[in-house]
C-alpha cells in the first residue's frame, strides 16, 4: 500500500506542477509590455487627364482642321500634340508617358512611315520622359510625329489609310532606385 500512496502522491505533484507551468498559474517570472504607434501609411496618386482636343499640324506648322480630309504624300511630316494634366504624388514617385495606337502596321507599309513620340514639353521646354513628383498638376504637352518617308517609291501605299482614331496616353510608374524601369503590369 505504501507504493500505491507514494505513486498517487507523486502523480498529484506532477499534475499540480503541469498546471502551474502550462496553465493559468506562473512561476516567479516578471514580464512587461509596451505599445508603439508607428503611424498610418498613405498611398500616393498617379493620374493623367486630357485637357482639350489634340491638334494636327503639317511640316510648315499649319494647323490641319480635319485630319481625315488631309491627303499625305511621300515627304510629309505631320505632328499631333495633346495637352494632358499629370498628377504624381508620392515620395520617390516617377512615371513615364507612352502612346498607344501608333503602331506602324496600321495600313501603310511599315518601311514607308516613321512614327515617333511622344516627346514631352512643359511650358514649351523639352523635358525627359520620366516625370517626377510635383506639388502641382503638371501641364504636359505630348507630341507624336507621323512621317510618310520621302524614299517611298512607285505607287506604294497609294490610297492607304493610317487610323489614329484612338490614340491613348498611358502614365506608367517607374520604380525609383531600379534605374527607373517601368513596373510590369499587375506587379
């Protein structure tokens, strides 16, 4: 019987110690805590908006009232300018503007035309295409050039059309510190 009482007593001590260690009881260990207030993180803004209709001009800088009625010939160089408002807010924010809908396979033989741009100006001064944060909305003029190359020979591209019906301008964030490389879509 003595062994049975000894075993029961040892089991009771073990259960009590387990309750103290893993349960709501504590051994003599101090602890303390403190909370921090790290603040709130706020995202910046990236926005591009068209402010008025774009304008076509010929090589002599004459405004073309109706581009669909104008007939180009080899050697013609036309420019399209579009004013846009650019808003970039955020520490280290930078972005580039690209033009969509200007592909060279749009009706003409690709070797007979040259499409360039957009080149950018602010207040008539040329700027680099990596725009950076500004306290105010940036008034940017984007220019695209269409040139029907003078080397076009024979009857190549007679009566062809080049549809600029829906040029789009995309403002794409570039990652600061990574050589200003555009972030991939969906990244």
